[in-house]
C-alpha cells in the first residue's frame, strides 16, 4: 500500500510562498528553520507568551517590564547625520512622558509610524533612564482605532536571523486560515476521555495561548497534536514492518555451518550470552522465509560487529553476498581491518569499497575491480561507505545488508541497500541505547536484538569531574600519563550553531597543548578539515605516532583505537548524556584500565550537575539512557542526533510518554490482521500530516 496525500490536504502542503508576506527570500529563511510547506509553519509552536495587558501610568512603571501606552506624539529629535545617537521621539499622555528610541532608524519609517501631533498605542519593554521612561523599538505601534489588531497575549516563537516575529505571526495566521475541517481519526472514546479538541481547533489553540499553562505539553491542544504525531509514527512503523515481511517474499539463507563454526573456534574469547542470543535469533530469521529487518542495538564495545559477522558468514555459506555499510571512510576502513583479522584464518577476505577519488581510497583500478567482483559474485563480503549503494554498483546475489550507526543514514539509504537484491535481509546496528520504554518509537514492531551485556573482563571506565580552572593540574597529570606510554583524546565541544568558533577553540586548545607538551606529538581533528587531513591525523593517533588527539566530536561515533585509555572532555556540561556516553566509549576498549575526565565550567545548572553525576555512577548505556529520559524536563526534545530516536516536532517524549502506549494500541486498531489499514483514508491523512520521514512512507509502499 502506498499512502496517498488526500486532496483536502493540498492547501497545507503548498509551498510557504502562498502565505501572506512570504516571498522567495522569506521562504528560503523559513525553509531552513521551520520547513518548506504550510504545514511546517503550523507545526512551529510557540515557546513563550508576552502579556501586554499592563497599562500603567507613565510616572509609575516597573523598569524593564512589558507595557502598553496610549500616547500623543509631541516632537521628533532626529540625530544629525553620521552620529550614533538614536532617533528620539518625545511623547506624552495624562500620566507622564515617554521617550521612544530608534537606533539606525530609516527617516521615513519613524516619521510615518509616529507622526507629530497624533495619538498612537505603543507596546514594548519600558525602561527608566536618568529618571525618564523610555521604550526602544516598540514591538507594536498602532492607531487608537486599530487597537484590536494588537494582541494582548502574544505568543513568542523560536526565531532565526531574517525572521521577525511580525512576519512569522502573519505567516502563521495565513497558514491557520488554510486548515481544513477534517474527519476525526482519533476514536470518540479517547477524544472524550481527554477532552481533546479536533485537529483544526487544536492548531488554532496552540497558536493562541492565553495562559502559561496553555504552553505546557499537557495542555489539551498540544497533547492532541502530540498524540497525532505518535500515532502516525506507530502506524508508519507497522506498515514498514508489513512491507518488509510481506511485500518482498524473503529468502531462506540456510548455511552448512562451516564458516560460522570455524569463526567460533577461532575466537580468542567466548561470546557473551547476549551475543549468543542475538546470533541465534538472527540465524533463525535468516533461515526462515520471512524477510529480516532487524535493529541490533548495543552499547559501544558490546560486540555488535562480531554478531553481524556471524550473520554475514551465514549468508556466504548459503552462497550469497553480504555488505556492510559504514557512515564514514574511517569507520569503513576500521571495520574492514578488524573483519579481515577474523576472516584470515577462514581463508576469506572482505573487499573495501570507498567513494570515487577519495584520498587514501582504494584507487580507481582497485575500485573497478571490486565493483566487477561484486557483479560477478567472486567477492562475497564487502565493506564500504555510500559507494556501496551508488548506481553503478550491482551485486551478483546480495543476501544481507548490514548498516552501521543508523542515525547517520536516512531511512532511504538503508532501503536502497536493501533494494540492491531480491529479498535482501537488513540489519541496522546502533550504538545508541534507547530506553526500553521508548524502544517502540524507534522500532515499532521491527525485530530487534539488544546486546545488554559487556564482554567479560571489561573494566569500568574510571570517571571523574573537575572544574576547568584546574586545567594546569590536568595538563600536568596528562603529561605524566602520556610519558608513561598512554594515549589520550582531548575532546572540545562542537555546538552546531557556530561551528567556526568551535573549530577556532579546538585549534587554540591544540596549539596550547602542543606548547605545554613539547616532547610529545599532539594531533588535531575537526569537522572543518579536509577529510584526508583529518584521516591522517586519526591515523597518526591510531599508529601511536601521536600520543594525544585533540578533536571535536568528529570522534564520537565508532572510532576504534584500543590503545587509547584516557579521554578528557572539555566543557562536559555542554554535552547531553547520550553524547557523553558515546564519547567515553572511545576508551575502555581493551583490558587495560581507562579513565575519563569531565572538565566543566561552573557554576553548573542542576541538570548539568545531575548528568555529570550519572556519568560518574554508571558505565551502562541502557541505564544512562533511562536516567537521561528522567532528567529531561518537559519541553526538552530528544533530538534524533543525540538519541537515535526518530525526531518528533509536536510530541515530547519525556512529557508524552504515557501517550505512546495508547498511540500504539490505537494504531493497531486501525490495521487489520494483516497490518493493512482498515480505513485507508484516515491512515493516509495521518501519515501525510505527521509522518515527516517521507522515506518511511516510501518504504511502506514496498
Ligand atoms: P561494538 O561494535 O558493539 O562497539 P565491537 O564489535 O567493535 O563492539 O567489539 C569491541 C571489541 O570487543 C572488538 O575488539 C571485539 O573483537 C571485541 N569483542 C567482541 N565480542 C567479545 C567478547 N564476547 N569477548 C571479548 N571481546 C569481544
Ligand atoms: Mg530470511
């Protein structure tokens, strides 16, 4: 089945330029921050509320408060050309005087808005300066007979450069005018139980809050829309599952056990119980005719790659090919190296395929050869980057696709790999532990295996927190550790808003540490470097030519340097728990003791303090994920980037957790025994409106 966009919704899926005041330029700005369509504007919810009802006497104002006044414009004090002085408009009413200030004013604008001798209503922040009441750049200036156009309670929205509150408000109002009345898809019983408004009313209400309570995730209008989004997510996942299990008749990959048995006996360690269970589940799934679409979830170091390797060998035994897709070249090379280490005793060799013209890549001739071997079937196992799914790569008989670190890939890419053959099984490996209570938003009914057990003998990572003003001590201790032959990471924070500044900070830290540790080699890796340069820095660190690697969070995912045993995270208070845990997982990858130092800038907020506490207390990713969820207040969204969860715009997983189970039940009632929509019109409506990942819809189409 393929969800079709119902015609009633066309008005909501028009480009934003149909909205009042939105031209090409504003549309481009909106697209970046909000989205490209009318519906995206509606989903951009207010975060605050300005109360403009206060109309104090001018001789009795509260400095810094928001207030509204009706005033008479007395005269303009226009600054001489070329001075920095603001344009001052002197006004008054019965209760006193008010100076209205404009900086960098355009001549006609101020004169037009506040003509001398006329009355106006102005609203904004008032301040007292040298005993005079003044207001700089009022938020609103309206004629007395137009007072109704000024909102008394005004919602505020997340903004961005070039997007003014006024322009956004106008666009939202235009968008609200386009909301059609739709047939209700939520069962009556639930609507009554929660006293929820219908969709159109809910949209209007979330954009016109009257009290602070209306902004809470629990407010009826917000909860309703959050529920819609969760419901669409659950429906989409069921449909994906249906498509995976049903649309492509799976294939049975039954091997003779020769390779997997050989691998087991070659291993210098014994598998964990969780690994055994996962390997068995996967094998059964592979043998069955049912197509596999499975998440393999496990903390860093829990041994996912090895589990995947067992699955790959099973496919090879059955005469088919297996591919492992890594998010970066560094990771592809790393997997290639480790996997070939395991394969050598079995007389097998995995191929490596990277993008064209990539520095340090496999070279054009080498690439052509691998592509040919994949096409004729002589290559059985291939590891690579996106190159694996490029158009000119065909497979003789692909049976299994393993995708590493799913959150760096779109669903579409995962699917494309699955489509490189008939009934290809797919395993998605993710190192981001997702709390059990939320697993269903990420997987729905998809099969999944959890590696919730660490290999025996792993030492917990000794974790401490220290304020940044102890930097000198830290560097001294680091020096002696490195002189002892240890290798360390120094992580500098990367805040997306201003990558440039962060890179500068990393470069500065690199220079300072190089200077402080003159007898050692300090490498640098950050996101703004050329890939080749960055790879060679990491390589130097891996080979031990550099003892310290100063890096931004580019090392976050999957980089494996078992000899590194110290990690220092600067400004640890800026990172989320999931990310701290990921970063810490860069060490503790061998049987030597490792340590993690969280350098923070005080004073710490209560949650930042709690986060650092959790890091000190436990090394268990699943537990950290649960604690993370508890620590997040309502309104703190679990971003996909950090959590591995799908990104919700209206739902707040911390606040709406109780709605999730309900959404799942309602979703399953909307599908028949074979997971087919009972009322396709409603299902299409929901998916169109709320399931943002169009690739999920694409997959649902089989
Ligand atoms: P993940 O991909 O889950 O982070 P890896 O598969 O890279 O973990 O495993 C981390 C390291 O642990 C690898 O060097 C791997 O060979 C090793 N390893 C895997 N399983 C076990 C085990 N059961 N006992 C000991 N070491 C293991
Ligand atoms: Mg199968």
